[in-house]
């Protein structure tokens, strides 16, 4: 048994990445990195304020730096914010981590209805301010091929508890002989 590989969770807003990543990191006893948190501490503003005051492009640039920092940090579990897959640079970074460093990227999926319900409480999601159902449905359609392009496995999280999803992620690792 070697050390477990870095696990990167990707997926839309509300797919459970942050919650599952936290539980996974504490289960495995490894460090956790969350790209939204890295962005907020580097820029010194919340995600919402960055969108409002500096614009989405500035947020995306900070996000690319944050993803690089997370992958370089040695964290065992990384929660990558929903939009990281939009950038080709970020997708290349994730694929390099998979192929050169053995990172395992897991795509957490859920139906749009589940995602909308789960995102009701989040304040860091300005892209859902208007019509969240429509926004999520469009994102799900546009981003699915991008998540597929960077992930080793996907988990349908509808109806699963956080512990169920953690178990499924651990099974993905087991399946890879870890
Ligand atoms: C975004 C996802 C959010 C946050 C920002 C934009 C996206 O993170 O980075 O609101 O474009 O999908 P979570 O996926 O952690 O909610």
C-alpha cells in the first residue's frame, strides 16, 4: 500500500464537492484544499465581491492560479470549484496531474433539480442569482463534456448521503489498486 493519490473532486455547484471533500480528507487524514477558499484568501475578498467588483474574468484568472496552487500544495483532497473546467489551461492542468502525478479526478454528478435544491443556501454563487433552474440546466448541458474530459470516474449523487459518496470515491481508489 502506497500513499493515496491526490483526489480532485469536480462537478457543478451543489454537487457536494466541498462537503464530500471535507469528510474525505478527515477520513483519510490528509490535507484539504478548496479552490474557492484559496481565491478568497489570495484576493482578500469573497467570491461574490470579486464577481461584483472585478468581474468574472478576474475571478477566473484567480481561479486558475488557485487550481495550480492547490495541485502543487500536496493536499490529499482538492475541491475544485464548478467552473474550473471552463478554461482549457485548467483542464490541461488537471489532465497533467492525472497522467503525470497519478491524481484521481472524480466528477460528482446530480440531476439539475437536486443541484438547485442544494444550492439554495450558498451565498458565493452569483451565477445563480437570477433564474437558478435555468442557469443550472444550461451549465449542466454545456459543462458535462468538460467534466468528462478531465475525470477518471463519475458518481451519481442523487439520493446519496455524504458518507455514501465518500464510500463511492474510496471504491474508485480501490478499483485503481490503491
Ligand atoms: C462557480 C462555482 C462556485 C464559485 C463561483 C462560480 C461556477 O463554486 O466558484 O460561484 O462557475 O460553477 P462551487 O462549485 O464550489 O459552488
